[in-house]
């Protein structure tokens, strides 16, 4: 029987069963250390020890990587926002509210999203990470399309409405808001978001 030790394999890991997990773990560390803006897919691949192409294979861009690794939901926010932007601008506010509620009312997402909102209110690091993410991937994508003046302020005001809706409906669970249907909430909040994100 040989006493020789098998050579240690070096270099990038191949695609395999645990590759997605390795990438997700690396992404969580990078997002925590560098924030949303400071994190790149190439850096995540380097930390995970995989080829950058594998990050693109498992995740559809940085927003999707963030959603699946940090928020732990399979909903890609960039795709959802793109769908909102595909319709006419004069009803964008209502579509945004409906899309937001559809994602949150999905039982597979709600527990994780509620935990995230709670963390935003209690953890400064999580709050900073979410500020960057929302400003770039949600309100930022909308205002880039609508080209409104004072886009950062308008985007922040829109984000405040959505965060307030999430907090009162899913965390605090105010009865009137919990019991309201999507149509009612879209009718009330849609024009507010429309004013912030679209109207000149």
C-alpha cells in the first residue's frame, strides 16, 4: 500500500452541488463588508474560489445575487421592476404597489422579508446595505426611466411609502391595512408613488 498522499487540488472549484452555496456565502460576506455598491460579481467569484462565469450561471446579476443570498428569496427585484416599467407610465404607481404586494403576500417570501424589515429597523449595517440596494435597484431603476427632477429625493420618498406599507401590513399588522385588498391599496398609494416617481 502506498504511503503517498494524493496531491491537493488547487485553483478554482468546478461547478457542482455546493457551488451555489459557496457563492452565496461569499456574497453575504462581501455585501456585509463592502456594501451593495462596493460589491462586484468578480470579487464574489474570487472569494468563493469559482470562475466568474459560474456566478452568472447561478444568479441573474447582482440584484438577484443579493436577493437570494441576503434576503433569501428567489424573487429577482430587477426583473420585477423591469416588468413594472414595461407598462404605460401613467399607471406606473399602481403597478408598483401591486407588484410589491404580490411579492410580499407570497408565503415563500413573507417570513424572510419580515425578518429583513425588522433587521433594517434594529441593525445599522443592514439598514445601510438596504439603502444602497433600494436606491440602485428599485427606485433608482424607475427614476432612470422616468427621468424626473430631484430623483434621489423622489426615490427616497417612494421608498419610505413602500417601507411604511411593509411595516404596517406585515410587521405591525395594523388591521385596516392587513384587511385591505390589493386593489384598494393600489388605488390609495398608487397616485402617491406616481407623484414621486413619474409626475413632473
